[in-house]
C-alpha cells in the first residue's frame, strides 16, 4: 500500500484553545518526521503560524489556512494528495476529515485515510454507535441514552435516574456537558448541550469512581500494546484534563491493571484502531466493576503526556503504523536497539498538574468538573510521589514554592475539599496542617487515601525541618529574639549566614535536610521554615553534600542502556546516570517556557526549538530545560540533552553545576526564564545575550520610565506608587482613566484600567498583593490611540532586523488579544521613522544583544513607548514567517557572537500577514467575553493574503468566524460608538443584511435615518443568571453574527451587554466585540476578496 | 533499622529495613514490572533470589487476604513468600486497597523475609545489567554476627525440590465450569510441579480439567491422563535430570505436552538441546515475543535466568517464538505440533494476559 502513496495531506489543529493546545504541534511534528523518513511529500494545512510543524524543513508545503472543509477541499483540489492523515490535529482535524468524507471529497479524489478508518472514527465519535459496538464484545459502558430533544430527555431520565451526566455528542473534550442532580439543573444543561449538538447523551453518574486511562498502539496486523497507563488523582467527575494525573497508576494492583489493559486492547482491536488511541475507564474503588468512558481514535493531550512520561514517541509510531508498518519492526528510539513493540517500564513516577488561568476572566465559574477549563499543564518526574508532586506545584509558576505554600485563605475548608477548584490541593494541605485525618479528607474529596497519606507525609515533615533550627546558629538572629516567628519570617531574607553547631548535630541536620529534599521540598520552601533565603539553604546544603543526582528516562527501567539523554533530577538516588561533564566543545543551555497559560504559549516553544536547532547546527552541544509535556522542545531528539525539570533558580543552578556550559539563554522562552535573569546572574551564571542588569532596567517599570525620560522618549505619564493617597492625587492630576500595573508581568496580570477614584483604590489593593518586591506604577491611560509593535534583534545595541506590526484594535486591548497586520497598513511614514529612531535609541541605551520587542502608542505622529521586553515576543514566529527572515536564527547568531553582515528587508512585502487571537470563552462558563488590558485569548492564528481584507478574513475563519448570510445582531454600548458606526449599518444593509439591534442602538440609528430591526431582548429578571431566553431569541431570528461593543468594563455586576455576549458564545454564534474589528469586518464583507489557496512558499519564496 | 545489601563484588547499598530482620543471602535479580509484587514475591521461580523491584513505589496497595480456593491461595502464586529478600526504592507504610488486609512490611515479617527500602534501585539495576546477576546478602546494623553469613549460590542447590509438592495432589475441576465447549467427557492432565504458579493451576481448573499435580521427579508416564504439562520453576534446569528423563520418555508417546518457563528448558533438554544462563535474565512484564512465520508479536510476562541455546535444537524441533529485543528463543515446537513450550508466562499474574490463548490451545488438543 505504502508504495503507491507519494503525497500526504496532514491537517493541523489551528489556534490553541482550551482542550486543544500545543500537544498537536508535538504530534504533527513527529508525524511529519516519521513520514519524511519514508520519503513522502507532506502538505500541511494549519493556520497556527507559531508552531514548529509549520517551519521550513519539515512539511514540503505549508498552507496557513483554516482547517475547515471549504479551505481544505480547495487545497485537495489543488494539491491532489493520495492520502490524508486526520489523527494528528485533534478534534478539529478529525471533524474536518469527517466532513470531507461525508461530502464525498475524499472519495472523489481517491484519497486514502492513513491510520484509523472513517468507520472506526465514527464508531468512537457517535456515542450511540460506540455503546452498541462495545456491547457486541460484552464491554461495559455507562448506562446512557441518546436523546434528540429536551422533551425526550425529560422522559428518558426516568430510566437512569439522578444524578446524571449530560454530554453533547461531537464536542471538544466535554464541551456542553455537566452534572445534574435534579430536573431544574438538567433543563439548564440540556439547553446548552443542544446548542452544540443535535444529539445529547444522558449518562449514569459514576462520581467517586477511579478514572484510569490507557494509551494503546495497534498496527494493522493486530499487534497491540498499551504504552502507558495513567491514574487520575481526582476521581471521576473531574475531566481528565482538569485532573492531577499520575503515571503509571499507583493504587491499582496487578489484577486491576491487567484486567483493564486487556479490556482496552480488546476494545481497540474490535474497533479497528490503527495507530494510536486512548481509552478511559471508570473503576469502582471497591470491586473490579468498571465502565469504559471514552475512546479517542486519535492522538490526544493524554497521548502527548504519555509520550513524555514514558519516552515512547507515540505520534511518530502512530504515523509509521498508519503507513502499514509492523510495530515490532520499528525500533525503540531511546535504546535504538530494542523494538517499539513493548510497553515501557518506568522506574520513576510522573505527576501531571493542570494549569488554570481562571482569575484572568471576569465572572468565570471557578469550580472544575466535567468540562475542561485549564489552559496548559506541567509534568514532573520524581522517584517518589511527594517529590514529583511538589515539583509539579512549583512548575505551575503560580507563585507557590511547594505543597506547603499558598497565599490565600479558605473560608470553608470542607467545601473547598469537596468541590474541586484550582486550589483544592492547597485546601488539602491546609486541612492536613490543621490536623484533619486522611479519612475525613478522603470522604469529602473521594480521593484515594493512598495519595492523601503521601501528602500527609509532606505536610508533617514541615515540623522536622523547622526543628532543624535547633542545630543552626544564625549570625543575625539574636536581635529578633523577642519577636514572633511570623515577624521573623517577614524579615528572613536579612539573615546572611548560618552555621551548624557540632558533629552530631551536623549528622542530624544532614538527615533532615536530605529527607526534606527527598520529599520534594525546594530550597526556598526549606528557607521559609529556617528563616533564611534560598541561596543560604543552597550553600548549606552543598556544604553538607546534599546534591541531587541526574537520572535517565530510558523506557526500560535500566534493563537496556539508553542512547538518548532524556533526564531529570532526583534526591532519591545516589548515582548519576550521566558522567560529569568535560568541557570538550561549546555548550549552551536554553531555558524553555514552562506551562502554556494565557500569555505564554506555543510561540515560545517555537523560539526555543529554533534556538536549539541553530546552535546545534553551529556545532554546539545543546541542552534544553523545560517541563511542558505539550511541547516540541521536550522531544528528546531536538537537543543533545533534555532536562525535563523545573525552571527555577535552584534547578537551573543545579544544571549549571552539572553541565558547565558556556552560557544560558533566557530570552527565548518568554517571561518564566526571563524572570530568572537577575537571580541567576547574581549566582554567577553567564547569561548569553543582553546583560541581565539591562533586562532589569527594561522590566522594572520605574527604571524603564526613568530611562525613557533620560532618552527623551515620550511615554504615558506615570508615577511610582508609594502611597495610595499620592497615587490618587496623581490620577486626579493626569485625569482618568489611568492604568495600574506591577512590574514583571506577562499578559497584564493584575493590570487594570481605573476609570475613577473608587476603581483605583480597589486595584491598588490587588496589585500590591501580587508583587512585593517591585514597585507598582500608575500611568495615564491613552484612549483612542493606535498601538504598534516592533519585533527586533540587536547586537551590542545595533538593531539588525525589525518588523513593525499594527494593531487593528485601538490601544486598551492587550497586545496578546489584538489583531495584528504586518506590515502595518495605515501608518504614516513619519510614524514609522520615529518608531525606528526610538527603537535604535533604546537598543543602544540597553546594549541589547538578542531578541526584543517594543510596544508603542501612536496618536497622529505623537509616539509613546508603553512597554519593552528584552526577550523574544509572542509575535516572533509571525514576524519571522511573514517577513521571510527567521528572527530567532539571527538572535541566536548574535548571542553566540557569530555576526553575519547581512541586510534584511522586512518593510516592502507584496502581501500582508494578519495574526488574530483565538479565544476559548465557550469553554469557560460564565466568563465575560470582552477585550481589555488583561489578556484572555488562549492562542492565535495567522494567515497571509494579497490584501488586508483577504488575510483578515482568512484569519477570522481560522478562529471560528462564519460569514453571515442574512441576519446580524448589533448592540453598541457607548453613544459615540453608535454614532461612529452609523455609516457601517448602511453598508451592511447595502450588502443585503437584515440588522437587528437593541432599543437604544435602533433609536440612535433611526434618528440618523437608518432603520434597524428592533429585537427586544428578554433579559433575566432578579438575580438569576440566565441568558437562555436571549439565546433562544437569537436562534429564532437566525442570528449569524453578533456585534457587541461593551461600555466600561469595570462594573462588577452583570450588565445587559454581558448577557448578550454570553448568549452569543453559548449559542456558538460568532461575536465581534471591538469597534475597529467590526468596521474591518464590514469592509472585508464589502470587498469580498477571493480567499486564495496559496501556500507559504507562494508568498514567501525564500525563508532565511 | 538500617540494613545493607552487600553484593559479591563488595558493593554496598544502604537502606532501611521493613521486613523480617534476619540476614539472608541469595542471587540478586531485578524485575522491571510496575505492578504485581504480591504475585512476584510468592512466585516459586524466585526461590533463592533477592528480588530488586525497579519500579520505585512499592507497597501502595498492601497485601490481600490469604483466602484459598481449591487449596490454592487466591491472590498469590504459591502459599508462601518464596524470595530470599526484597529491595525497593520507596516503600509505602500506609497502603490502601479494598482487598488489602495488611501492609507489605507486615507480610514479609510474618514470612521471615528481609526487605530494604531507600536503595537507589536504578543504580543497582545498572550494575546487575552490566556485570550480570550477582550473589548478595542483606544484613542488619543490629546484627552482631554479620560476618558469619557467606554468599551462597542458590543454583547449586536443588531449588525445585524445595518448592514443589512432596506427594501427588489431585484437583477436581472448578465446580462452576466443569464440562465446557471442547469436550463432553471430563479430561485429566498431569502437571509436573517444578514450582508451578497457582495461576497455571487455576487456568487449567477453570477450563474444567481435572489436574494431577505431581512432584518434579515423579514418574508420571504411567498416569492416566490426556495431556502433560511441565511447569515453571527456579534455578538451573540441568539440576533436574530425573524430570528430563521422564519427559524424554513421554516424548515417545502421543499425548500433548506443554511447557512453560523452566518447563520449556526441560523439554528442550529432553529433546537433547542445550541451555545456558543469561547475563541478567528476563524478568519483566514487557518482553516482546514474535511468533516465527507470522506477523504477530506478543507482550509477555517473564521470569527466567536460563534459556534454550539457539542452534542446539535438533531437526524435529523448531524455535517457535523469538525475543525481538535480544533474539533469544522464547518458545519451541516439535514438528508433530503436539509438543510445545514457551519460555514466557501465558498465565500472567503478574503481567499481560495476551498469550492466554496458548493455554487454550493446549486444552483444545486434549
């Protein structure tokens, strides 16, 4: 079969959204590598420009186009591939493939589906078919009834009874689903579920059962293995994407493990999966009773996790099996000697922890349950559970030093343990500290007591560590004698040195410290109990000879030697798996991005991978540090050594000690490594690129503003906050609105616009809580200004290359949420000139060496600088792939002082790139879908066109926009917006649209002679939060697009606009919530450009 | 209490004791399986061996009850712990499982088995991998006579004699399933017990067979039966000359003969082939065995140190399964299709159940 196929079409997954994130960059990239080995020509469709898979050197041709039927069909017509792969682009690719099949496109062009067949996919996607299939082989599924109407559902419920789960069929990882305990809740759920799908399922509730997953690989000769099993720490009822997960399972005995494994294999064989699939089980905690919850006939988030957890390259193998290869003929990539037809034996434990960003959203429901809300995840490796879990907590980068460290208060501890939220783990920690029994906590949470025993062990060890104080002599402690411990802790950083008193004491101290490290305590955490800072703990620890060892992940628990360097640190061991480094050749360490979260996503992984690749090409030994299982950078074949471990000062210093590299790169992984710059530098680490002191001058708002003043560069008026009263006075002087923000932020954390005195007072409270070490700055908020960004690379202060992007939205929308056109389309030449000059001056002043990004405000030709980051920015891949110059490659060259004397033209392009944000509001129940200074998008796409409108429309389609056929609903908040939009109403009407609007908008339009259809919305009365009626009104009027421009966003309560926006999102109707974007939509609909099917090469013929 | 594992090359691994506190010696071997410690500890094939578990978290689900069915412990592979010692990295004092009745530590104390945790089992495994299995001993800091204990090679002893039944035992089929789809009249097999695992017996009984379990050196050739099974067991196969002779005699007959693990080696020896000792053996649940002449490869559970030499099989016998990782023979078959054996454990427990069809294949032939 494989001989006939020469050209394969691969579908990517598009913009990152909740439930479908970076893992598909990893799986797609591996698939391409596997296919290229077989000398196949690969055509890739993926509008996610920030991915590694869309890089040069992987696929033969890349189309930055929406993964949607209309577009892919045209790509097929143009490229005529012989085969297609649907398993590597998540649900998006799968759904697109199903549509291509249903509409006969695949048949028409004789395209073969590689891997699992469409028939099998349908059997796994349609619950009804799925249950029937499993019944045939006597495999149990939850009692479940498919219904197609609310009425039918309410009758059928009698067969199952409450509590019940409601699920929408064909949805992304549980969208439109939930638990109902009574009819009222059921009805509410049904309304949402039916808005996603015509088919809704009612299922028996198995709350409290264990949730177990197996990743299964099968070839077409029926060879079938389970590569990894995983157990959810949180019992069933919490979506597996929302769950803490361990691999391998911890509480299952042999009988359970292998019984479920056998059922899994039986199911996969019966369904006929070819390649990779995943099966989820519910297991009764008190018997062998089980249910199969779900089968995914494709690579999933879990398979990415399983790949990284075991070292087994699932996507690569799946691609090979899709081509008809025999599993046992494929080599195990880690040992390069044994076969891939085996099941990895782990000699470590892996903990996955989800990363949530719920506090970024207004009004979102904080409870976690059967729907996915997390935006990323981390994976920690240890030789015991405590070590791995504590690592994982720190890896989240949410400010915690470990299980014993949190900064919030629990009002109702029992409730916080019973009802999971992102902070449940700390509620458990608190309960253990308060002396609650494992039994009590287990009863409330239904978490297996085994996990809780292990957590208790961590918690109890606090006291031991604290007792260590007895053996220490503090140089400066005496004067605090009279104070309370709490007081001492507040000044603990002032202690500079401490000593051990005697020989016996020293031995005891070694015992305690070692055990603490074995339980995963970080130096900072230990420092907290010893009242010294983490550097002092490190010093003491090293003196006492307590240092971690490096262990290898080898898939075979040391049975065979590994050829790869996939590594982690542990204190639970004595022997290093790798030899101490001899400095033979140049070596560089690149720090990765950490978890995907709002503001840090696949683009930084792209930067890391490109940095590594370029250094590798230049003959360097490359060392990667990252712990995000959804990334390409954590593929062990991308670098010479991969440390799957923490991005903390402590761990990076361990790596520095172990590897002795020439230097460390902190400027390509986003804010997480960037934040380490100063601390690492102080500890003697050589940072490649810009001097960390200058990084601090750009990061610290106060220092940066002073610098701008010195350079006579204009900036919004600002003031450092020393007291609230002074800040209020300052705000009064410059006039509201003002922007409040702390230093060292990414994605506008705690950044807010205050429109009046009360707002400002409120925000200052929040902001000062977040950053104690860096001052908070209040600045004048400019209304109605344009925002412009420059991505650039400099060498010793000389700017080598730059790209200027223009935001479509006016200032006030976070740059991560902005739609960006490159090159800028409506910029005055003088504006560009000034921006270039300012950029040069800043680069000179900070002696920038490496990547950087500056954000500007422009009003007429008045240019103000609002932010400067001395690191690669979110838009680096976009700037690189649009201009045709790999900015990261150039940055890598200057960082290793390999200077090329080249000229770069990034201004005169014959085409336009547009980057658009991908939101996940439909996932976040109750969240208010608005744009503001807080970033809320979870991903992005970018497309290229011959005109702004073409590129823009392609981007809009890629993020889920549908061209309305007939009916549009418009609700414009502020009066000036209403007036501003009048002419656009006429233009839309001229295009034949029927425009519905709210009373006020209709009224204002009518006064100006534009007649709109009044739609009197039925807003919820009283305090009941329910916008179902509005949704029904939209549906009954066939509203295909909603334009809602909100007023001030700072009202706490739910506004009418909120209900409109929420109804739009919950009804799956495209929402436009920004005036400039709305106008551009109208212009684009008017212009109606041909959306050309052109590959990246067709636009950018030479990528450097 | 502190405890030490000392290897014959004088390497010392220190840890904490959690089992019976009496020094013991044995052959140190590692197993890479991630579940199934109650099954492994009681597997008679581990007789005389100090078992190192490479999976670090052990004891999580405790130890199940010692309930018996047909005189066989329901949740164990024999009626007692067989290993000489246990070495793990991270031991869970606190356990939780609906079937658990006691902790692993308590069980080992009751069974008189020493155990250590807190050992870098990966470092230990790497040593065994590169230097081959070694003799070792577990000693305790409180034990004054520690120097007295010499290394002893269990392979010099007749381990099989230690673990097998002393007299024949006849098992009636499990009542529920007696009579099945393959035959109308009840069938009977002889199981030559060289240290047979309970799950092998359970598997046969569950098929509705009557089983006569005889000691390893028992002359079974005269017994009334429809088939003969040669079991797994510990140690060097060459020690069991009487069994080999008996098997050679049985080869003269026409009854189906099936062997597992040691049974595979004994059948090979009875067929005049040779066996040798692997550097560190196969002890895991993930050994890929390819059925020669087919497209199939199976995941198998294994526990053996000796193996049939590749080119020593005479003409009537053919290699049947081959280990894809190291090319060793994992199964042999006579041209008459009635005599066959595998080196791995189709009965699983612990391990994958993918080759359970082999047991059925044998049963069907009776």
